[in-house]
C-alpha cells in the first residue's frame, strides 16, 4: 500500500504501488477511541498503526457520526519525499504558498498542494500546526473551503500565525 510506503521508517521506494486515497480510508480511528468533542465534531486520534515512524499520528474527524476527514500527521523532515511521491502518483496539483509566522522561530512559507477529483480533496501541507509537522488530509470540497476560509480570516497583513 502506498500509504505504508510513504510513511515507513526509511521511506524506501517500492514498485508495488496502489491508489493511496483508497488505502488511507483503511487507517481511520474509530469513533469513541481517544476522541475529543469540539462543537458538533468528534476528533479521534491514534498513534497505533502498521506504520513504524516517529512523530506520526492518524486523526479521523466525525460529524454526526459520519467520517468527514482523515489526516495523517508526520515529521516535516519527510515533506519533500512525500511531495514527490504524491506528485508522481496523482499528477499536477494546485499549488498554494502561504506566509506563516511561527513566533520566535520566525516566518516561513507553507507549501500546500491540492488535488480535487470532484469527490474528495487531497490536501497536503508542509507545516501543520507546528513547523515540525506536515499533514496529508482527505476531505470533502465543502470542508476544504471551510478550512481555507478560516485561514484567510486569521491572516494579518497576508500572514497567518502558526
């Protein structure tokens, strides 16, 4: 499975590839397992998986007991490798550059890649909540628009605080 290939310890490239967007659905966190309630959402996370890599976790977001988003968070040092694999697998994407302010760590440019297959958005970003984490997300077009609108609302002079 490509998702396993992408997040294995050595990030070794394998010839046996499959469509990762189907595989990522297998790595959901069940409702009720390590979940927190936030408004009408249940956000469930796990670090237990077949993937053996430091600083990774899986998050599944439920709305009214329906999965609306799957997220894989991993160490930012692996961003370029994963980016190349995704571009090879999924082809060209919409590319977004977002200015971030990380406080004492300074400012950064967040690289964001978006693939839209009219069913789902595949959203991949270099910096997710911290400068040390990247994230790969699968979500609906509606939920992607909500995320991007919130981000725009948090920008001051074109820069968002991380």
